[in-house]
C-alpha cells in the first residue's frame, strides 16, 4: 500500500509498541495532539497515557528521563519537536548517554531513540530548519541515522528501537508528506551502518543522505539523459557508524566523487567523507572530491534567501557537470 | 553489605542496637576510605581529581540505610559513601580511583563517574545536576512497571542552580514519581558561597513550587538525617509522589584535592569541624551505655583492614590494555534485531 514518510514512522511506532511492551513514547505534544507533525498519532488511543507521555517543554528532561528508563531495560522513543531544539538536550545526549556504557565499564546499556525532525525547505526559518546531525556524528557511543525513503523511515526506526545504544534518528520534515512509496506491510528492518546504492553508474559517484537524495537522483537522471553520464548515487542512510566500505567502493569504482548534503558545508559530514576518500582511495581518483551543501550561513526565512542558501537540483547538476569535465 | 561489627560482647543485642552500630561502622568506613584516598592522592598513587566528601558521611549513611535492594541511586561526585552503602566492593572502588582494569569503569573514567548498575548505582558526569533527569526516568520506569522501588538523586546546592534540576523536579511533581531528591548543601559551589548562588535560604523551599514537600535537616546529625529519611522514603515508596530532603552540611576539604580553599574563613571550618557527625554519633552511643572506646578501637581496626585490603587489591590490579581504549563504546546489536534481507534493497528508490 502506498504510504507517506511520516506514516511509515507512525506505523513503525505502532508496530514496535505492540511488539515490545517496554517501548514507550515521550515528548512535547506527542499524546493528545499526536505530535506537531502527527508522527505519534493514534498511539495514545492504542497504548494509553502511561506509554505515550506528554511532557513539559523540557528537552534535557525528556532525553535524561529516557536515559534513566533505558538503563533499567525500557526502550524509550523520545521526540524533539524540532531537531533545532536538540541543542537544549545536547548535554544529556553527548555527555550522559554517549559516555554511559564507556564509563560503566561496558556493564550498562542505553537503548534510547531520540527522534529529531530536521531539515529546511518548509519556510521554517532559523529555528525550524536546522540540520544538526554533524554535532553528533563525531560522538562515539552514539549512532546517527537519516532515512531518505519511506521504506527506510520505517525500517531504520525499527532497528533504532531494537538497538542497544542511543540512536539519534533524523527524519526530514520536507519528506514527511512529499514522498510516497509502496510500503510492504508487516515487520522488516533496515540495518544500521549499511549504505545503499540507489542508482548504479560508472562515470561519477554522488554520495548523499536524507533530504538531498531526491534532488540528487533527479540530477543524476537529467545528466544521464542530456549528457549521457552514468552517475552512481549512494545513500548513506546511517551517518554514524559510517559505511566506509561502501563509500570507498564507489569512489574506487568511478574515480570522481561529489558529496551532497543539506547541512552546511563547513564541518558537515562531507568533509569527513572527502578526507576518508583522499586517505584511502587517492590512487583511484581522477579528480578532486567536491561538495554541494548549504551555504555557510543560517537558513534564512525569505524565499530568495532560503533558495540561495540550500542546495538544489540545479546546483547539483552544475557540480556533476563540472566534475565530469575535470 | 559490610559485615556487622561492634555488637560483639554485648549481651544479645537488639536489632536496633545492631543497626545503630552498623550505621556507625559505615560512617567510620566511609571516613577512613576518604582519608586514605586523600593521602593516596598526595602520594601520587591516585591521579586526576579527588573530590572528598569528608564531613558529609552522615548524609549518605542516613539516606542510604533505609533503602531497599533494587532502588536506583544517582550519587553526586563526592558521594564515595553511596557506593559503599549500596554494596559496591571497596576494593573495586579503590581500583576505579587508581584507573585499574578491575575498577568500575575499567579505567575509562576517573573517580566517581564509573557507576555500578549491578547495584543500581548510576555513574554521574561532571555536568552537575544532570543525573536528576536520569533518576526521574528510573522512577518513571518503576511507576510504569509497578515496581516497589524508588529512585534517589543526590545533588549539591551548587547544582541546584542548573536547569536540569528544575526540569527534573517539575516533571517528577507532575507525574508524582517515586523519586527522592537529596540536596547536600555544603555552602560552596567550588569557591562560590551560598549567598552568591541563591536568593533564598533553603533549597528545600523550591520543592513546593513543583508540588511536593521539601524537608530540611542537619546533614551532620546522622539521627536527624535518618529520622526524616525513614519518614519520607516510606511515603515516596507508597506512591505519594516525590520529596526533597535538604541536608545542611560543610565540605571539610577543598572542591578537589588541588584546591586549598583559601577563599573560606578558617573560623568557619573550625566551627563546622566541631559539629562533626562521627563524634556526635559516638556521644549518642555512649549515652546509650555503649563502651564507645572499645567499640571505636574495634571498628578502627576493622575499617583500617578493609581499606588496606582495598588499597592492596587496587595496587596489585593490572592497568587496562591500551587496546581497550576502543572497547565498551557500544552494546553489541540486540539479538532481537531481525536481520535485513538484501531483497528489500531497492524498495526505497524513488
């Protein structure tokens, strides 16, 4: 049956709560309202207020309490209403959750999921458009996933809930209702740490994730038709741990790599990927590793500003053509 | 639990007498452990920060003694005594402080950041007060699962200024969670005195704003701490909601062993040392007819022995293997994760 990305998240939550009574939901407006984006719609009616908990505006508490329940064997799925607000819970995620197992000598686990609706392109302005994944992708002890498809939205959320570690799950708001897929019913998971080739090709590799997979595939199809270029598109799906083998394999295969993300350029994960490729696949490269990302500024509100700042199909097209001609 | 001591030679000691002697033993053991740790630090045998809780032993003893197995305790960075009271082996604790493989964190973190979840003692971070939301989450679990347990979160008056503390107490109040907040008010946040930290006299006053009761007691009087804890813990356990106990006390040593605490008035320290919880409790035992001199000798011998054994164990323990730096970061994938088949590989493509 055809489903939206947000519905896939909602279905995953329903199924996991049914499967495991230790799974519970906590966050701002998640119960009565069903979440600001309706990701948790219907859960209150199905599972009751003990397992679907509306909280005060207290992000540190939401994550911290999730950690306390998780170390006692629960599997909390907590929601940051917007990924932008995750900064208020930063200490709990980075210092409390990520170091927990390490500082307990491997004798404790924190199976916690932090859902974070991220991304721009919805006129959200400075504080409802952020892509803060790179703040977390360098933190050992965490896992970070960013599904780009309806299938992955469900499968990665299920894997995150079943994982024994704290997982930050970045869901892209622009994808919520803009993409639809035929979603298989029933239980399936998508493994954390495994990237996926979305389109094969031998001329150039495009590495991306989350909100920029769509524009990347669009650009790849255009150059295939208009320029006869076969672009291989790799969807990272998980940002921590990074699927290094898949990254290096596609780089070695095509010799030219373009990295695309909606997070801003400086300090984005694209830099890490470029370094990885130059360290381990330098001899196979036929050109510089290039990046298309948001400009190094905040995501401004007014449409001409926002459009200038964010990467789009045209910028990706231009970069593909430039790199192909190198 | 440490073996009961001190009652030997008494004619059929009553349970209450045995209990009181046990409490005395615990305070003495914690003090002896703390003093040895400070000495080991001066001898460069313990590296890194050492945060002495000397002078505050009555609090951890009086709060922890009435707790039950399975209660979740989040100590603050000075609460060596919590680990001892909850049954963590002193030898493993000493190994933790020396960065040894046999320590609670296997050398990963220093001092009291290594927790011991086998005893439901949660390791704190250096972000003071950040354990309170975690303890509240543990209490939430107990309430959801109808467990008969409570969570206890220790914090200093210094940490009481942090937002995490307020968020935690507010949520605990809203949901009437079985959590006991314990404020060890030792009058200084590192060097910053009380009057520069808050405009009110008692941290306990904050409880009312979150819909539960705050209690104040002398943190240097074991019987006072015990009396309020026994009364309050039963109510928390019975589902009447959270409570806050503020224990007024004083930190004998600096914020850490590196800190000479020259910002404090010497007279103030002397005044507080004269209110030391251990002689105070000895006086009580003596008034009850115990031969305190004999008991003290017995207990000193025992605590010295326990502490020495801990030091020997820690010193003989190996340091971690360098390759372990990359271990204990992640739990291995849960067995319940169903492996994904490759057949779904193109479902996601648009």
